[in-house]
């Protein structure tokens, strides 16, 4: 009897939680360190209000900034001065600066991005509208343009000597020389040059040359003195932004004789090692799984990387010895660990679980344990359900995914399929990406109010190799239908009331499913709907739809006109900007709108 009372109490507690509570837990990301490793800084997002935390030496973490607005502006591009006494960062499109011991608010410098401290820490160099500028660090800063460089887009990197600045622009890869304030350009090539990095001695530069589909991609090495360029490795396999998307160091010159770079020419995104002359190519992250961000120790002997090897629905930290080719796993389920960073003797990463968003964590590689760095960070209580890892068969493929269902609730659940959109995958826990993390919490909330949600990692998602990720996107519609039929097999659900909702690119298979399978899909939602890729034939579309659009006049969209001409129920919820830039309060409005729509179209009928 006591057990039944406890279960009833726990179930009631879960149902009592609001949508706001499910999405109220702080998320941490974006760790940087001073050159000596004594100072750490990272970003914490608390209900849309972003601030910077710092940790100096053995001191406890403390707030470095005190921004109060939920304004949708990300804090990014954190960078310490060379002596570790100052920190610069970008909030929205504005550069801020603050000394570590200052008791005042950060000083707003100017609009711009990619700030880099001068070696003496007294000035900043940055990019604005594709032009290189410099500024001092005063209350009314003096800002002036440097040289005649235009079209700069990214990759500002100081040379080991601190006298030259490496960058990429529409014209290619350039080197800005501070003493003369002149620019040297690498030999032009047919293709797009990107991701340049310095050799340890500053005498050479490695970079990718992205060519056409037939020629593929080339890893190149340039001589700084002569500016001559040679290709040391090429691949004619598929070329995709996925090779470098979300990767902090697409190319890294680890030692005088070893360059590390990413490629997926063998079917997985792995990290490879090659000598500067192009010899000795080897895969340093072997196995079936994708390699994400890595960090290297001070001796250039080991790299630490995150991967879904041996755990397809999560990411964990692995260690690879570059000399003896030994790969070992350091962290395991139930956590999800990403973005390892070796700082001095310590290894850090960001860790999340099924009921705890991303938090900065220190990894004990010997004991294979983790310790949260910010003990004051609030974790979610245990009313989150444990996502169930599932396998959905679809047209000869085995799709991964998660099932969110509260089995302690009474009555039939309303089944929903969630299509995440983009070239990522959902995990069995909070995602490190901000938007995906919020969708995970929303799926948890839906489970608490009587829905059963399947988040399916459809064809086009990451996590299962190149062929799966680059599969025909139209097959994702088959995967939506397969996930819906999977839900129909669950005895807890009302199989006659299936809904589907998709985010961003996930809106496309939602539309296709509604156009071709309205007999199965009874309601659909497209979040961040743009009208692109809409089906040409909607003769079979009969189910109601909610379009959450960031366009100024969504009523003029051709699909809306066609649906209304067929007397199909179309609801429109307009948001001011794309979701990635939306304040937290507006995200809550979207999620509430989605719930209200499904409640009205599926629960009330």
C-alpha cells in the first residue's frame, strides 16, 4: 500500500510541473582558458539570460557578468589576453571587455566580431563588415581601420611569434603583418580556402581547399616566406560542410611533423594524422562512430575527443594515443559528454543527462569519473521520464530514436512524432545545442501531460555515417510514417490520433507526410516554417496544420493559399526572428502554441 501511495505522489508531482519549469534549468557551454591554464571562463544560459562564469585557480566559480535581459543575444567568442588578466567577448554583435579583477560592468567597445588581443593586451583587433579594425580599451574607444583588407569572414589566428595574424576572406587566406600593417596572400587557387592554422614554428600554414564535386577537397600546406602552396592530401569523396560544422579545430598542426584534420572519406567523420609532406596518413579515431571536437595534451601525445562509438544515441569522451595508436573510452552512459578540453593537468568537458542540462565537468581519466565544476548550478529534479532508446524499421533502414512516455499516467496517450531538423541527432538526454536542448525539455513536458513522443533520428541525421546523413531527404518522409506506425504498436496510445511536428528542415518531411498520409497523420506543426520545399501535390492533404513562421507575411505563402483554397484548417503563429535568436519567453510562447494546437486538434476530439 505504501508503494502505491509513493507512486501516486510521484506521478502527481510530475503532472504538476508547468512548461516553464521544464524549460527553466541553466545550460553551460563554450569553455575557454587563459594561456597559463589558471583561469577558466564559460557561458551559462539561465532561461534565456546569458552570462559568463569564471574560475581562477582553486577558487570557486563566480559570475563575471550580470546581464539581466532575456534578449535572445548569444555570448560567444570569449578570449583571454596573453597574460590572462582580461577577457573579451561578443554579445549579439557587440564586443565587450572586462578585466578579471574589475568590480565594474563589462565595457561595451563597438559593434564587431572575432576580437583578438594585441600581444601587450592594450588593444584589440576585430572584424566589422568584412573589414579589419583595431581599438583601444577605453571608455570612449578610438576605432580605426587597418590596411585595405575587405571581405574577411573568420579564422583570425595569431602566429606563434604574435607578429602576424592569419585570416580567411573572400579573396582567400591572408596574413596581416602588424609591424608593416601589410597583407600577404597565399597563392590563389581554384576553390574556396578555409580553416587555416599555423605550424608550431609559424613558418608554414595548413588549410583546406574546397573544390567542386569532382575534385573534392584538398589539404594544403603553404610556406609563409615564399607563399608557395602544395597539396599534401586529396579526396574526391563527398564534400560537405559537415566536415567542419561545429568543429573548433578542423585542422590542427600538433607538432613539427604531425597535422591533424577531419575527413569522412571512409564513411565516418574521423580525425586523421598526416605528415607535412603528405606521408604517414592514419586514422587516429578508428571504429564505427563520428568524431566530434578534440583537445590535445601539452606533449602532443594524446588527443581527447567526443564520439558516439559504441553508443549510437549519446556522445562520450575517448582518448587516442598518437604514438602507439591506442584508443580508450573515458566516460560512459548514462551521461552525454562533449567538447573535451585539456587545460594543464586537467581534462574538462560538458556533461548532460536525462534530467540535467549541459554543465561544465572535470574528468578523472584514471577513475573514469566526472565532477561538476559549478556546484551551485541547479539540476532538474527526477520528475523527468527516462527516454527509452528505440529502433524504428523504415524501408530497409534501422532508425534510432527516443520514446518519451510517462507510464505512470492513466488513460491513453496521444502519440506524436518529432522531427528535429538539420544535420544533427537527438540524444537520450539534454543536447549541447541550445535549441535542441529546449526541444528535449519540451518533449519531456509533453510526456508529462499525456502525450507519447517519438524523436526519430531520420535519414539525413548525423550519428550513423556519411551514407545515412547524405541519404535522399525525401526518404525522411518514409521515416516519419515509420515512426508513426511504431507508435501505433504501443498499447498505451490512441493509435487513431497521431500528430507530427518538425523544426526547421524537419518541416519538410512533416509537410510531405501531411500531403501523402493524412489518413495516418491527423495534425501537423511546422516550426520555423519558410515555405521552401513545399509539396507540389497537396490533393491528399486533409489534416489541420500549424505554421510557426519567422517570415513577415506568412499569409502570402503559396502553400497557405493552396491549403485555404481546399478549406483545410491552417493556424499561423508568427515569430519575430529565427528560433536560434529568439528570447526564452518567445520560445515558451511557441511551445505553448504547439501544445494548444495538439490539445485542440487531437485531445479534444
